[in-house]
């Protein structure tokens, strides 16, 4: 399988006044199409920054990032936005649904942004995703009328509705109880299995991390060099049926 | 594009939305009613002048077509001289006085006989012409708006008058007094403000006008059509009126600008996180800008509709309650009010929208 993402010696330094705070100190990473990677590490090790840099929400200070063959790291804001729109889906710990819109509205706005307000996307895929995430009866509800688990499922649906090359999930179960965490994780797994959705997921939960094909550990802005590949995952057979 | 988001956003804070819409409506109402009232009064005055039926009007030197500003400075006896000019059929000297007691309006001091020759007489709805010095004739609009009937007493020029007759409106003024009485009360015996002249035939108007100009050098001698046209265009030609209208329009625009600016500025502060979400979904700066500008224009559009509706309602109510207050709302000024409302929305919305579009996605997502 070809690489869908490649990060080469990525560094990110934040400046707080005159002080430089390195968040990423040279991260290199390759991701194959359809892979499910989980990233673990202590708070402040740079996991979220890595996700933001990979998703083009911010530029790295140094290094190169290539997503689906396009270099995003040195691109201007407008180009990064375009690459993000076409290739990236985000899921956040706090769901980040637009509170004024219904679940359907949140999906619709993602489609509008993806299509630049023009044309209709693949309706069958939308129905498939809604079915898969068990949201068929919840589409008219506002986020405030949904449980945390339901909100996160809507957020996942919104993130994958436009078939992004990569789904970036930043602690998607961080705000959920164990029951809902399990549902959300199994749905991510199902998306990866059924639609070969490439996923990078940050988590603090070792059980959640174990659901991925590969586990990456980070510490002090670097990847700890003990990359586990697919053979590490004890549930491999369940994933690739 | 993103209309559902725009609509849901404006419904999310109904009170703020309502307050903004009302402020825009106020802007539109201010423009439409002030302009409409000015134009209504001016045009109605012009129509009443036309209704007199005179062919030529003569005023003393240095006077204005804005009759309320004039004093009686023309010798009444000039009328006798003008009657001798070839082609002149009748001359009606009129003393015009601005009434400030009760309401603002022109009072005509007339000599019934000469005025009737010009106007072909009043159509009396009730009562009779004045016969005594302190009797007064009013038109039906004045009677309705002041709830007056024949025999009632009204105060004008610091004197009590009894209504002797109510006539159909449309002949110069709404209130008519005997010429001698008004001359006495204003301390200008034998003086008038202007003279209306009727020609023996309409074809003779240009020649008679020329002859009168020769007879009365320095005096204003105008064919009535030209005089009426000057009065009609007072709202655009009269500098003071123009400044007044422009000031009202400017203040209204400022009201609209601040209403939209504050509403959008608050909305953007409140929805910082939403902006981050849109950006994480791949929304461009242009998309974010367009969402907030559409919101500003939608608020403005709703305010405009409410403002027009409120102005039309006010016009309707005024017609019933105060028929002497004429408000003219035309499509031309509605379009101008719309342009002004959208201009203030554009100006008020652009800075907050640009701020929203320029927000950093990560900072916006981290906003609490």
C-alpha cells in the first residue's frame, strides 16, 4: 500500500514572548493508506501539536509534511486550507459541533465547505455513514439534545462524510464514559475496516490504543523509537476480516 | 452557501437579533418618514397652489416661493393697476401668515370676491362664507384633523375665530380669514404677500407675464406652473431642507452601522470556537467572511422590511388620525433606504467579519 502521509523531521516551536517553547523536536512518520495509528504519551509531549501540524491547522517551524502527495508544510494558508478541506477530517475530544445547527446541519455544513457550496456529494455514502454510526434517528437533534456519545458520533460522521484521506482524532473518548468510549472506538474501527479509512488517534487509554494497527509513543516532542507494527496488535484478526 | 448556518445563528440569540432588526428598522423609518413627511407636505402644498386656478403669481422683491417665510410687503392697491393690464381677467391679493398656534400651517387672508374670481369659488360642505371680521373658513381636512364643525371657536393669531364654513380642500390654504382682519392683526394695513392673477385666456400667459414684469420691475412674476414646480422641488432645491434631510439620512446610517457593528462584533466574540470548527472543516477565510457578512445583510434585510412595513403603517394611521400630515412614501425612496440600510450593514459587518476570517484556527478552537 502507498503512503498517504509522510512527516520528515517536523519541528514546531512556539514563542511565548521572548521564550521559545519547542513542542515538536523532529518527528518523522510514515502512514500507509488504510492504516489505523494510535499515538500515546504524557500530557504536553506534543501529541495534539503533531495532529494540528499534520492536519494543516498550523505550519511546522521546520520539516516537511506530505499528505496524499501534496506538500502541506510550506504551503500558504489558503493552500493548506484547501488540502485540509480535501484530505483531512478532524474529531476532537470536546466534539466541537456547531451548537446552532442540528446533527444534519453539522453534516451539511461540512459538505458545503467541502464542495465550496456547489454540487451534491455522494448521497449513498452519507446514508452508509449515518447507518454505521447509528445516527439515522438523531439527525434533526441539536447538539444540546444529544448525549456525549451521540455528539461524538455526529462529529465522527461529519469528519468522514467527505471521505477524507485521513481522519485525525484527538482523544475522541476523552470526555466519554466507558460504555460510550467503547461504542465510539468500535465505530472508528468499523470505519477503518469497512471504508479503509486511514486514522490517526491520540489517546491516553491503552485499551483504546490497542484497537489500532500501530501504536506510536511520544515523549518530549519526539517519537519514542519502539514503533509497533500491525503484528503487535492482538486484535489484528478482528480488524482485517 | 451556508444559509442554514446563517439562519440558525440569527435565531440562536433572538433578543439580540430582534434588537438589531429594530435598530435597522428605526434607521429605515427615520429616513422614509422624515423624507416622506417633507415631500408630502411640500407636494401637498404644491397641489393646493395648483388648485387655486391662477395663471400667474406676483410677489414683492426679495421674497421666496417658500411662502411661510414671507411678510406682507406688497401694496394691496397694486391689484388695481394690474387689473388694467391687457389680458388680465382677475387679480386676487392674498396676505399669507404662518400660524404657530396649535399647529403649523399657512393662513390665507383673502378678499372673498376677488379670490372667488380666480378659484371659481369654494365648494361649501357646510356653513357659509365669512361675513364678520372674526369668522373663518376651513377646509374639510383641517376640520377632520382638528375635529371642528361650523360654529366652533378656534384660536389663531392670538384671537378667537368662529368657523363660518367648511369647504372642500385644495385651494391654496386650509384656513381663510378676511383680508382686512389679517392685515389688522399683523399690523400691515393695506399690504399683502402676493397676488394671484387669472388671464383672460391661457394662451396669453407668456405675454401677460412679460407685461407684468415691465409694470413691476424687481418683483417676482412667474407663471403658476413654474411657481408650483419650484415649490414641488423645494425638498431637493432648497439648501436648508436638503441639509436637514441629509443630516437625518447620515444619522440614520450611523444608527444602522453601529447596530450591525455591535451585533456582529458580539456574535464573533461569542462564536470564536465555531470559527475554529469551520476552519478545522476546511472553511476558507472567504467562506467565514461570507457567513458573517450574509448574517449582517440578512439582519439588515429583515430590518428594512420591518422599517418599510412600519412606515406604511404610520402613513396609514396618519391619514386617519391627522389628515393634514401628508406622508409620501414612494418606491424611489424605499430603494434609497434599502441601499442605505445595506450600506450601513456592509460597513458595520465588514470589520468584525474580517476579524473572524483572520482568526487562527487553533486559538479559536481553544477559546473558552
